[in-house]
């Protein structure tokens, strides 16, 4: 009988993978949560592009080198697994697994299967760097050889080091391993960083959010200091919004009182979605995006309502739209289209 889930297959083979969520953030995912998702008992908490983007990480004792499988599992409108492609992948895995002399399953024999399946995912360079940084940290392995130079450059003002030589991997290692003191040192360094070095740092901080007010204050100062089209503007905004600190939520409140471009509103949905789990803030955001073209409005609403913890708050906020308002008209147009 076909093993019903990936987790069951690996459990049967006495293999325990580490699982990471990719997409919105590169973060660990408890195997119990992934099992519940696979058995359609829970929705995927951080959908991205209508997918559950995940990495399965195996650490064979023989080599010590992690084997990484990256998958993009399709989701329905409520971010529940659509199992057909997963089931097809399982069938292929079952047919390609080979037994080792000791009776265990050989993971490398199944690796070729990933090249031929629709759910295989090729992460971009940033995601890959952050994933490797997380894996090394979680397995208590040393960081990449770029790490020390990244620390020297970003934390110690080592002007002898050209930032281009750091490597994205070094910056990812730094951000994943940063301490509270590291964040305070980063805060003092931000204003001195060239644009590209700051942008690379911010792109990584989205996945390992700011915890210290000093660094958040410094980021806000950077955002205030540059005009909208500046290269720093959107990345700094993303790093601020990713922070769980309520100070970031208050900053968003102020931001929503101004007219924002589509890219800024999309950044809020992509990086600051957790701050929209707030009655007035969710309404203010919907009012802001109601000024966009109908297509852009629908894309952003769909993106947010697919996040399980935001689905109900966003629906409740939309029900509060004033009749005749731009928000009411956008919602009415969607409803009329759905009902023919």
C-alpha cells in the first residue's frame, strides 16, 4: 500500500529529516506541523505564491554532509495541501529508493527523482544562502569561511574589507547567528554602509527579524533619510516590517496615513503581514490598496487571505467597508464577478 505522506515514508525508513519553510521566511518547521499539513489537518502557515515551499534536510551519518530536497507543494485557496502532485512524487520515490547493505534506504538513489517532478523547487541565491546558514547553525556546524569577514565588516567597521568580497553566504551566516549585542553594533554601523551592502543586509534580516529597538530605530532613520525611488527604500522597509516589535507596527500605522505606491503596499503584504492582525491596521491597509488598479487589489487581498491567521481578520475588515467607498466598490466588483 502506498505510504500516504512523505513524513510516513521517512518514518518507515527510520529517517528523520529537518524541515524548513522557505518563501516568506526561511525558518524551521516542526515535523509534527508538516505531518499535520500533509494529512490536511492544518493549513500551511506561510504560503508563498500559492505554494508551501519547503526544504527537507537529511544528515546521513556516513558522510555528514546534509542532503537537501527543495519542494513547492501546491495549495488551495485556504492554503490546504492539494495532494495530487505530492502523491505522484511519493510514487516515484517508492520506486526509486534502493536498500543499503544494512537495510536502510539510500537517499542519494532517490535524489535523481527531483529532477523530473513538477514540485521540485530551485531556490534563488538569497534563499539558498539563508537555508545553508540555518542548517549549519541548527546542526551546530561551523559557518561558511565568509562569516568572519562579514562580522568584521558589518560589526567592527573594517574598512580594509571590500563588502563585495564577503559573499551573500557570509551575510546570511551573520544574520542567522546574530546576538542582541550584534544588533546594537549593527545599529551604529548602518549609516556608514554603502547602498549595496545595506540592501544585502536588509534582504537577510527579513528572514531573521530585528529584535532590538536600537537597530529598528536605526533602520527607521535610514528609511526616513531616502526618497521613495532610492535603492535603500524598499529593502529597509522590508527589514523594518519583518520585525515583531510593536514599534514596527506603530511605524506601519504612520506609514498607512500616507499615499503609498504599489511596490510599498506589496512589501507590507510580503514582509509585514503579521502586523495586519490588528483591527484598525487591517482596515487602513485595505483602504490604501483600494486605490490601486483592480488587478493589483485582488492580488494583494488574495495573498493575505491565504495566510491562515489573517484570513478571518481580513474578511471581517472588508465587511466594514463604507457603502460607496473605493474599498466597497473593489469588493463589490469581486463579488459580482464571482456570482456571474
